[in-house]
C-alpha cells in the first residue's frame, strides 16, 4: 500500500511540473493525469476506507 501512495504522489508531482511547463491541456499532461486516476482507483479497490476519508 505504501508503494501505491508513493506512486500517486510521484504522478501528482509529475503532472503538476509538466502542466507548468507544457500547459494543462498538453497530451503528455493528460496521459499522466490518466495514470494518476488509475492509481487512485487502484487505491480505492485495495482500501475502500480511503474513499470515505
């Protein structure tokens, strides 16, 4: 689970930095955003309690 949190934090940071450099609607930013969404959804599947918090 800790590895998943690290992945989420990394993707969140990566998306933010990339959006500042390339603009929020750049395809690379959207791709990272989708990967972040997938990781968050995986977290909810692994630990449904996180969804409520």
